[in-house]
């Protein structure tokens, strides 16, 4: 660990003030939420901020609430543990509970926030795949006002997003789930417990009720591409006929083909591809079984 270089520190009282400070301080100013990733990168010397803008005093950014339109809103400062333990999320979007439950250790989940996790734009994010299959939208406020992005369009590359200087993620909107649908998240790490994903797979299926077919299918992968990846070719396979074992196996093979994992000290690219195939098959099978039971909370 390296000795931290000096930086300016701010505690804005509201979003408007935070945006103003971030804009004035420039591109080397960083918003501080949970700090579980930011402070580690600072200590390693990966980044050297000239300013930190602590968002914790801003009220209302840590709320999970039902919206008047169909869906829920999750504030950017909502902790991962709050998502893991939210009755509202568990009742309808429990794939997020699954993802939150395998993210790091309890202490990391208590401090880490959804906005920080997504804003970091890590290809290995545990939360991104579930948000992608749930068709979440990222709500951003900045000098140019308020705007929204589909979550899958938010990521531009490792550590790169559509955020501009002065922008803040303020919330995420999750639309209402379709009936007869279910979603699951599966993760492979090097060991049990708090470990970064070698492969993560989220699958959502909505059954058509006709000949075991699906009327809606979404598949998202993490840690196997430069950004959290929506596997559209895999989805096309799932929507092209009955969800029998052969079709599910074919979809799993296509998911592996769509992935482009690297080889690093944690795993080889070929191993990750094979694990994409295995986890995708398991996730599709589980989501189908849950959807057949009418378990829309998953």
C-alpha cells in the first residue's frame, strides 16, 4: 500500500451542491459513497484523486420505494446489505437478493452501495447482471439536468461509463415484473465466501404457457467480457422454440461462444468459457422451474 497524497474533502448537503463541487473540481474529483473500492484503489496507487466528495449527508439517496408508475426505485446510496434484506425487493426482484448475498463479506455489503458498485463499471460486478435482466434504468443528475440510461447501455468499458464530469448516479428504476416469470443469479468464485466472480450468470424467463415456450428471455454475464454482457444470441435461442433439454444445452453453448473472457492469474479464458456454459445451463433450468411454479419473486 502506498501513502495517500493530499486531497480536498467535501460534504455536500444535497445533490445540487454535490454536482457543483464535482464539476468545479474536475475529472480527478471522485464521489465517495461506501468507499469499499475507492479507498482500496487509492491505497494501491491506482488512482490519485485531488478531491473526494462524500455523499453520505445527502438525504433520500438510500431509499427503496414503490413508484407510482409500475416498478420500484432504489437510491444510489442504498447499501448492498439493505438490498439483501429488503422485503420489497425479495418479494418481486429476489434475483437481486441472490446477487447481493454473494457480493463480498458482510462488512463490505454493509458499507458498499449499489451506485458505487455500478458506477465502478467492473466487468466482474455481481449486481450488474441481475439489473440487466430486470431491464433496470440508471437515473443520472448533472450539469445537463436529469437523464436515464438502460443499464446495459451505461457501461462503455472496464471502469468507463456514460457519466460526465459533474454527473451523479442518484437512483435505479426497476420496472414491474412480467407474470409467470422468474430470474436467478449464479456465481463461480475461486472459493466459497467473499471472492470476485470468475463467472457470473443471470437469467430471466417468462413462460408463454404454450408448448413449454418462453415469451421473454434475458441472459447477462459478468467477468467474461470488457463490460457486463447481455447475451442476445443466447436469448434468441431460448425464444425460438420449446424449452427442452436440447434447446437449453444449445443456449448454454451459445452463451459460452458470446463470451470473450481473458486469461489472468485467477483463471484461464478457456476455463471461464466452459463455466459460462455450465452456469448458463443451470441458471436457465432453475429459472424455468421457478417460472413453472409461478414464483415471480425470483
